[in-house]
């Protein structure tokens, strides 16, 4: 099988970006309908319980990422049989994990409503919706193992397409049900539809991939089970730590302040969450290829590729953060209402958190792709041990701004730590890490500063302004960053070629 790391990353980027776009449109259309049909109190409780559900899913023990790394490295060495054996062993463990987590999630569902301060009919409704979502979340856990296999073997096109189809179907089901008066069930059954569709697609992909004779290698190995049993307890703790840091913020606000403020926090970061969903795709798309690269005969390029990936992610993150700051106030006012706006300080801190925490995640993720999965997972756990108490303390002291501030402080430290570990890991065989000049950093700071100024001084309640301000920041900021950073040549040259072709067609 011919392997193309670039093509696999590109198909993941395209598919995941399309999926994020659909989810974004879904949020724009459905959230006002949810707030009207469900009410801010119950909907805020659902958002907080959703954080808990996502947190429960992190008990996959970090197995999908471990499978990507091991399978990708095996394929990089040309060892297809070893890769399939890792797949078989991983899916055996994943089946047990999904069964256990699904059962556990259903078991804790009766306690969710009381934790959120609900009583009576609202409490029962939240419990039932959470239970249904928890069952299909277990299917999603199982599917993640097969997705990990596809990324490890660099064959990502089909499952990315299935994910897009699943999101469209889930959107349609939720829209139909909320308009039909189903209330909170509209949200739950949208999740069910999406997860079941992905599950069916993953089963089909796994069977198709093994038809070419590879099925004879699909057998769990005792030595691989032993390897997993050694690593998975540590990666599990790392995954739990990551969820505690990033998927419990609304729950912290709902528990230590009130559910209505959880709704404000969620809505004020909704746009930047879309940006995060798009930009984190860079990490997910390159993880398998990075594991493949480190085991190949091109491993001397690993730091150069690392620098290119990091520069691309940072530039896109600065653009997204700047556009978010420029439009958030106006967007909230025309979309939901001025009462849900959290203020310029919260907006700026959320933007900074997005930059720092996302950068920390990328550094840690690529470091684990090199092979030291356990050490990277320990770092995630250590970060959570620091951030969660800090988040609780700061939110009780400062209110909502305490949430992003905690992320900025801890994410910055652990981002630097993971970067230094990466350099140490590959310095003996890799070419040196490319340097970033001062003028590149000045361009990055300038673009971010413009977004911050608009956030503080400019606000106009108009969809036209939202579209104009957001697109202007993205266009002009993108031109500045793209032209100033030589590490973005691999992006700039295809774009220039594309625009040249479009211009030629227009002139003709």
C-alpha cells in the first residue's frame, strides 16, 4: 500500500473542517431554539452534564491515541502484520472499556440532576436524556478505536466522509424534534443519531480494510496486551486530567456559581470553540503521520515538520482569536441578547486561553507521537492537578474570568515543558529546529492587538457588521501572517497557485 502522510492529513483536515462547519451552523440555528424551548436553567444544566459525559468518555484510557502511535510507527517501518496485531489487541481492550464506561455512565445518571440543582420533572427529564446519550457515547468510544486504526495506516478519507454525513443527520434530527416540541429530547436524539451513524461506518471500514488478506493477522497478542497494561494506566490518568481541565469548566461554574452563568460562559466561547474545533484538527490530522515519520528513513526532518505544523497552528489560532474578539460582543447581542454577553475582559481572556491551551495541547500531542506516550500523559495529569484547583479558586474569587485565566497560567508552563522534551528526544538525529525571526513575532502580536482593540472600543448590533469585521480581520490578518512567515511556504505556494488559476480564468 502506498502511504501518503500529506494526503492523509489533508483528507482529515478537509473532513474535520467540514464537520466543524456543520456543527457551527447547527449551533447558530439550534441554540436560540433550545433556549426558547428548554429555558436557560435546564439548558445550562444540560451543558454542564454534557461536560460530565465527555469527561466520562475520556476513560478510554488514552487507547485510541496509543493505537495511532503504535500502528503508525509499525507502518512507517513497513510492518503491516504488526500494525494489524496492534489493531486487534486494541479493539479487544476497547470493547471492554466501552462496555464498562457505558454501564458506569448509566449508573451515575440518577445523581446528575441533583448535582445540577434540579428537582421534579426537570430532574427526571435530564436524567433520562443523559442516560440515552451515555449509551450511545459508549458506541462512540468503540468507534474511536477504528478511527485510530484508520489514522495509523494513513487511510482517513472514508471515515471522515462518514463523520460529515453523521453530523448532517444529527443536525436534521435535532432540528425536526425541537420544532416538533420535543424539548431536551431533541438534543439527546441528535447525539444518538450522530454516534450510531459513525459506529455503523466504522464497522464497515474495519471489515473492508481486512478483506485484502490482512484478516489473517487480526489476532490479539499477549505481549501487546502486556504492553498496553503497562502504558494504559498512565495514559488513562492523562486523559482524565485532560478532561478535567477542558471539559469541566461549565460544570465548575454551574456548581460553584450557578447554571445561568454556565450558559453565559458557554455562549461567549461558542465562536472560539468553533475555531478550536477547526484548528485542533491540525494536531489530530498530523499525529498519525508524525508517528509514521519518526519511524521512517526521513526522521531527520522531524523538527522541521514540527516547526511547520506549529507555525501553521499558531497563525490560524491568532487569526481565529482576533476575529473572535472583534465580533463576539456584536454577535452575542444580535444572536442571543445582550444579557448573555460576558464582557470584554472575559472575551480577551478566552482568546488568550485559546492560544495558550491549544498550543500546549499540540506540543504535548506531537511529543507523544514520537513514542514517549507515558511521559506525555503524566504531564497532562500533572497539569490537571494544578489547573482544576486553580480554576475553582479563581472562579470563586474573580467569577467567570477565573476560568480562562487558570488555563493561561498552567497551559503556558506545560507548553514550554513539552517543547523542551521534544527537542531533547530527537536532537541526536534530527536537523536543527528552524528559528522564528523578530518580525514574524511582531506581525503575530499586531494582528492579535487589532482584534483586542476592536473588542474594547467597537460594537455594532448588526449581522452585517459581524460578517464584515470577522472576514476583514481574517483576510488582512491572514495576508500579513502568510507573507511574513517562511515556515508557511508550504501553505502560501499552493494558495498563490490557486489564486493565479482563478485570475487566469476570470481574465479569459
